[in-house]
C-alpha cells in the first residue's frame, strides 16, 4: 500500500508530504509525549501501550546515525500540535522531524488504530517502513516502546543482506 499524499507540519518548520519520500522512510507513530511538570491523563499507566513515548523517541535519537547509515529517514508522528511537539523535540534533542497529524488526515487515510484517553483520540503505537512511498513493513504491537528502533534496524539489515 502507498503512503497517503498527506502533507503535515513538522517541528523543523517544514511541511512534509509523506508519500513523496525517496528511499526508505521510517514513520513511528505514538500516542503522546508528556511535558515536564504537567500530569499525564488519569489512568494513563493502566492503558496498555500508552506509556513509553519519550523512551521510544530517545531510542530513535540514540540509533539515528545507524538508521541513517542504513539509508533510512526517520519521522515521528502523533496527533499533538506542532507547538506541543516542538517543545519535546527540542528538550530531547531529536535530530529528525516530528510531524503533527492533529487533523487525523494520516490516521484516517490508513485507518490507523486509535484509543481514547481523557477525551483525546490518540494513535496507538505503530511503526511503518516505506520504500519510495510504498509501505513494506509494519511493526505492531510494539512493546517495550524503546525496542522499536532496534526492530527497525534489524529489518533494514535483513533487506540489505
């Protein structure tokens, strides 16, 4: 299946059209990241798969050079606003863009799984690997969240072997 021709705002100030990527593109979708000194929604820790967005993003940051060496671009994606995401991307020193699907264009186009917490409809944790705009691998469910980047690296190595 092709990635949808959806253009989303990114933390680097650019608009990124997801189906317009040359080579391999890793899109890791996550529910939401917390903010310092702001409580997570009530019951957050009891929702399977909700917790772990920051460790997942940090794992991609820590493995970024290896992913790049394997020919992959990385994008994080959530339904949080670009402003909300920008704080997180700067705080965590992420070397790749995070895009906002705040209007659920990407989610609806691919019928991505969601859940509701504190009145917010959030994406479940799913990672897509696309090659020239065509989805070739899906990682779901993802647990623990910080194992996702290692799964992607293993997949990419097998493709290059």
